[in-house]
C-alpha cells in the first residue's frame, strides 16, 4: 500500500488538493449540488453517507417490489424524462444494458448491435447466446465550431455505410450509425429481434435516433439505446434531443456521468408496446443487488428533484459558461474537435504543436492540476458538466492558451516544450490519480 495510507485516506488527501476534475462523476464533488443548503435536513452534519445508509425497513419500500416511496421516486424520474416507465439502477448502466437486451431477446435470437458498444452489451449477447450482426460506425468529421445550437444529426456521410470495419487513422473519431445502414442490415437479417445502439459515443457523436427508431418499428422490433453519456440531453437546446423523445423503446442513462449523482447511479426508461415489461422487471432483479444502497437511491432521487426544480436556471448558466469558454479560448496550435455534444471538450495538439496528446494530458495534470477523463493517441477528452463553475472553465482556458502558445512548432529550432520537460519518475504535485 502506497505510504501506508488507506484508500479512504488517499481519497481525502487527493480531494483536499486543488486538482480540478474534468472527468466523471458529473457532481464534480460539490456537495451543495445534492440539496438546498437552506433546508434543515441538509445540515452539513447530515451529509455523511453513513447517516442515511439504511435497508428495507418499514416505510422505506423495496426497490424490487416498489409500492411506496421508491415507486413515487421512480415516477418522478419518469416525469422529468417524459418516459412511460422508469426504473432506478444502482449497479450502473451495465445492469440496464444487461436487462434491456435480455428482455427483448430469447436464447439463440439475432440482435443487430453497433460494433462500438459497451462491453456490457457483449456480455449480454454471450449470456443470452445471441447471434450478433454488427453495425460499424463510419468516420466522423469534427465540426469547425461547437454545436451550441443543436440542429439535429450532424454526420453528413452519404450512401451506404460499410459492413466491415472502416480504416480509421489516429486522428479520426468513430462516427454515427446511419439509418441506411440499419435498413440494409434488417434486409439481410429479417429475423433480428432487437436493435442496440450507443448514442452518444464517448466522444459525443450522436446517431439519428428518430429515423432509426422509425425503421426499427416498421420491422416490429424494439430499439435499445445506450445513452449512458447523454443523461443531460434534452435539458437545454444546445444539447441533442434525448433518445426517449426521439422514439427509442428502451433508453439507459448514467446519471453519474454528466449530472449531480453518485457513481453507479443510473436509470432505465421504457416506452411503447414492443418491450416485455414484466420480463424486464424480473431481469432487473437478477442483474441488480438484492441489497440496493439507499445512499445511491437517495442520490438518484435528489438529482431528479433538483433538476425538476432548477433545470432551466442550471442549464442556462451552463450553456453560457460553455459558450464563453469556446469563444474566449482561441487556439492557434491546438484545435478543438467539436462533436454533437458541446459538453465534450476534445483537444487535439495537431501538427502545429510540438506536444503529443499524452504530453498535453500530463502537462494539464502535473503543471495545472487539471485531470482529464481520457487521453488517446491524438486528443485529450475533458468532460464538463452542469456542476462545473466559472473557475474551472477559466483554469482550463488559461492552461490551454498557455500551452498552446508555448508549444507552437517554430519554423526553426526546437519547441519551448517537449518530452524532456518530464523527469523520469516525476509525480504530480497533488498525489496523482
């Protein structure tokens, strides 16, 4: 164990530093996001998770047979998202994906599945002994400007999409699944019992769910959308339409990824007549713990409650912060890779910079104490959320402008920044992650 510190002690040490999280979870460690600080029950002494860690005692219902307070809480979530039926997930979106695929298929069935699906979808296919017909995403060409007013599906690729993996270079993002692709796949596999897509992708690329839903429904099969990274969709016009409103039959949301909820907090929404709802409920009891955490369920319900009260104000302020960030962060060497979701901040060093994406990630973390969500060979992904404040965006903008200027590849000579700036074995100043 490093420095003989427990995990709890290491977490406290790190979270007490000035490290800023441009990563999950979406609450960004802001306790005030969970409740109205003026409420008596939100006294700081009551914020200890042990204080509210109960079990299924009298008056607190049972998640797997909800009839009282938990049924009402799930109905509040359904009302917020305009869904016919919504269930709490305390085992993350993984439990939702496993349950959704199991509810819509039987052993040996064929399922159409996007090849860029989460591993839980592959596990569901294996557990149900399904035959999988894959849909491969094409290349995505990033926007020149952020999609601060969403105008629908952004991919402009025409014609039939490939039935085999496309050749992607390191600078390419996986694109969307196209409606024409789905039509062709259903023609080849008329026995398919369900269609499973991931939208948005990790990078914020969105498929045309409305059109794909119409195609699936003409065939009489349900559309399952893993919208884990899009629980904030539909909360403001700068974000894409939610898959629920677009007509998907089953939609899975990870609240904790982009909203103020604890890790593992998620939802599954059901709409339309094509889903066996009784089977879905049974499978939710199979894939979720028989001892669901009341801390997590309270976090889900409090997130829904706060959004019901403050969604308009919170997201209007968030949209303004994002707009100001992109407007004021004028990069000349680096470049933003704009996708359909402007909350996804993708930065590519590009050919005009002397830094690699990994070096950019390390400089942001070690020098500026800004932790990214992910780094790839060609870009760094910073996840923003409605809980990010002006200071966080200002710190990121200042760091990017500084590194952008310092790392410009000169016409002659070496850049002012290079890999030699990293000492062997150097550690970040705030305990690292």
